[in-house]
């Protein structure tokens, strides 16, 4: 991104109450780091069509501003963040579009929500996107919603596209780290097909077993292209695991 665009991008950083990082520079740098991680394994052309699920106020859009000639669509269940992104980012860059959906999620949508996530159909045509991003979203989804989102993502992903999802993956190593009290999260409670950190607030932090992830991906015609283990297991931080999926194309 050119220095000439930098000041404008900084001006588009949302207010404090919408940022996970208090410092604007850290907010931007973290977003750039997240996209750099994806670009290690996925070639993103300047004409790409990108979907960011759970986009907040457009945080992961910033690294693409000034270089993406294709489209960047994002949706979220927090209306104030979508309104901000539309009124600030879309106003300056019309190919960056943000949409609000009132989907139920007890942790992320405190107003309650009117749409069941397990029944939500993504309003995009089949084979629309080169890249779909879920950054720290499946870590707040219950299994019925996660299954629906995987199915919809496979439907709208191009045959040549990539699907990026972060998880807290449960496996033997995770179990060992938890037993030795090395992890940020304990996930001590089995709830249906997932494990949760707090049974009173299950969507606060959710872990899926590695086998469940592979099986559900396969059911939806997806295969694992890359798996990158995060640091949350033994560093007591939020560094999530992530997968890059591709379609099984005959």
C-alpha cells in the first residue's frame, strides 16, 4: 500500500468502542498481519471477489484498500459496526460493501437476533467468491450454525476459490495442554458436537475436534489445503489455529 494512501486509511479506522485493539496502529497492523497469513498460502489477485463473514467495522478490509479492484463484501450481526463501515469505507471505496443481518448469537448479538443461524441462507449466488474469510467466527458458533455456514460457503465459493477459517482445534495435543494448565481456554464442557469454555455462555469460546472439522468439510465437498497451528495451546493467548480449504473438483 502506498504512503500516499496511508493517511486516508488511518482516517478510516473506527472509533475506540469498535476496536479490539485500543491503539489505532495496532488495530491496523494486526489486520495486515492476518491478511499476510492468508497470502502465504492463497494468491489473491487484484480482481478477486472476497467475502468476509463477521467483518465487524471492516477491519480486515484495510489491507486491501488501494489495491483491490475486485469486490470486498462483508456482513456482520452488529448493526452499528456495519453502519460505520458503510458510511466511511464504502463511501470512499464503493467496491467495499457491508451488510447487516440480525442473526441470533447470544455472545456476539446481545440484542437477541431474529434469524436462526442454522437456517440462514447467504444472499450470494453460487460460485461467487475467490476467497471467503472467517476470522474468529467459528470460535463463537454452535455446531448447527457452523454446519450451515460451511454448506453455504461451499455453495458460494468458486471452484478455484479458497476458504479461510480459524478454530480452537481440539485434539490429543490440546487435551494434554489443558491437562497441564497451559492454555488460555479450558474447554472442559462437552456440549453436543463441540466443547465450550463456559457452559453458561457457550458461544463465548467454542472448540471443535479435529476429526469433526475434517468430516464436515468433506461432507461439503471441501478438502484441507493447509493447516497452521496457533499459539493458544501453550502461550496463554488467543492465537487461533487456522485452515485453508479448497473444493473437491473433479
